[in-house]
C-alpha cells in the first residue's frame, strides 16, 4: 500500500534534510524503529553529521527524526519519504526511524530529556498516522514478521548491530506503554497546537521545489509574470487566485 502524504511533526525544533533518502516511500507508515546514536549531541549536532549531510548512495545514512540529549527534535527526512537507517529497505519504507542521542558505550544510556521527547514524538507520530497503539515483542521473529500486530522493530533485527543499545532495547515495552496510555486518553488538539501543525505544513509546502511534470509550465507562468517564481507548491488563496486571473486578463474591467 502506498504512503499517503502527511505533514511532519510540529514538535520539530530544527530541520536539515538529508540527501540520503528514497522519495516517496512505497508503504503506509505503520511501524516505528528506534535507534541510538552512540554519542551524545543535540538534534542540530546529530543532523549536521557528515554521514547524514553528504550524499552517498552506497554508505550514506539518514533517519526521519533525531532526538537530542536536551530533548530537541530534528527533522532529517520527511515522513513521506523513506530514510536510509535500518539496513533494510522494506522496514524503512514502512517505518518512521528515530535516532536518539545516547552515550557512546554500552548500554548506550539516554538522558531523561531525550526519553521524554522520544515519547512525545512517538505519540504525535502515531496520532497523525492512524497507529492506534504500539506493540512490542521481545521476539525478533515477531518483530520482523509483524506477528501479533507487532509494529516496533530494531536495527539489530536486520544487521549485526547493538542498536538501539541495551538501555533503550530493555525499555521498548515501557515506551510503548507510555505512548499507548496517551493515545488512549485521546487528548484533544488545542487551537494553538492545530495552528502550529498547519504552520509547519504550510512552511514545508512553500519550501518544496517544482514537480518534474509541471516544471515547464511553472517557468512559463513565472516568466510571464503570472507568478513571482517562488514557492511553486504553496497553497493558493482566493485573493491570490483573483490576482492571477486579473494578470491573465480574465476579469472584467472595473468601473472607473
């Protein structure tokens, strides 16, 4: 099943999109994969690491989100795209992947702020993507085959890795329980939260480049003055539409 377009989390405090991604993902989001960074840092510091910022089709890496040691949350790959994170394309096409700042040595412990932010982020991701609950299993076979509704996987499921580290691995069930409790409570979205989510969505739309199928038409419209040449995928308001129609000479002349 193909992915449906979804806005990213409004909890994001820093964005640096990685070139290491597959766009779009080919499966609806129904899984989460928590990783550890094996080194402490803020979300900004994590996303500015060279293996995230430099395109490498063979060894490049990315994630959908990064959670910093201070609780900051970074966006690395849009939710609508697949990150290169878990050594398994099929998993990453269906999963939101999250790198969490951790200590550099086993058991790769994370800070309380990072853990709290991770739970906030997971609750937000599940709520927006229609994931009713997180289901964890200590069985690798259950996780990779999604048995019993299991929708939490690990990097170690697909490669010879310690990730997400024994600290987070031992807490996966508790993390799921904390997220599920919040989902069950069904907290209503406040107007302020809705406005914040809409602003994130609109900003993302304004920053998108022209689609390949419309590039020629867009360039014609911009060169002829119909549009100013910026934000090709931004929403069009009624007043903006009226201005476009007027520039095209499709509106009647007003009375002098």
